[in-house]
C-alpha cells in the first residue's frame, strides 16, 4: 500500500504527510487463477487443433470427390466413344470392307463395363480404342461419297468431340491427382492422411496412339 490514510500525520506544521509503504512485496496469484489459466490454454489449443484436423480432413475428402467425379466422367466418355465407333462401323460396313479383327475389337470395346485409371487392362483397352478409331477414319477417307453422308459425318464429328472431351477431362483428373498426392505427403496433412489410411492415386497416362494426330477431315 503506497498511501495509508487511516493514520494521521504527526507533523501538523508540514501539513499532509502520507505514509509511504516501501517494503518489498512479491507479486502473487491465487492457486485457482493459475489452474484456470492452464485449463483455458489447453482448451484453446485443443479447439485450434480440432479445427485444423477437421479442416484438413474435409479438404482431403473434397479432393477425393473431385478426382472420383473426373474418373467417372472419363469412364462415361470412353464408353460413349466405344459406342460411337461401333455405330460408325455398323453404318458403313455394308459399303466398306473393314479388317475382321477391327470389327471384333470395336465390338469387344463396347462391352467393357468400366475403366479404372492406372489399371493395365484399362490402358490396353484405351490403346485398342485409339488404334480402332485411327483405322476406321483412315479407311473411310478412301470412300469420300460415303464419308459425306449425314449419318457418317455426324458420327465422325461425335468421335472427334469425344476424343477432345476425354483429353480435357483427363487433364482435369491428372491435375487433381497431382494436387492430392502432394497434399497427403505434406505436413500437417500427412498426419490426417495417415489416420484416414489414404494413399497416392494413379494418373491417366495417354497411350502412344492417343498422342498422335488422327485425321478427321470430312471435306
């Protein structure tokens, strides 16, 4: 206490003379206040850690949904492409002599139930589809009158459209996979990824035939 007004000054001539406390007094706090501070600190850190944990988990889940959606789109587009090639062969085989194994391949591709990224069978089927499309279109170029018919022209345009759509969707898929694979090996996401038992996902790799330019000229 710096000023004690409960005691009167003994020196009346000097007027008011406060009593100053100059003793050394250590700062202190009640034990309950210290415990409360520690508990609040633990709770605050716990809330922050929980928010970070669930935030990372939600992010990884959203990334997986995006990847699955892209993979599903590729699967649908590949099936549509196989169906289009089959229709193209069926619409023109009465006037065009296709190789027997080409017709067999197109028919078998149409019956494929699903395409999985990174799967050896999927990669083989995609390569087979690329080869089949290239052969069909190359053959039809030798029949300009048939090629100019409305049905054939529309099917060729559909094949061209689907080929471009598959390439675009594949890029989206690979970009999402690249981001996801990098995320699960980066701290602190790797902690959450390990708890969720996540692993890296495969890329869609373009075949040699898919890298080549296929002539789709209908002029």
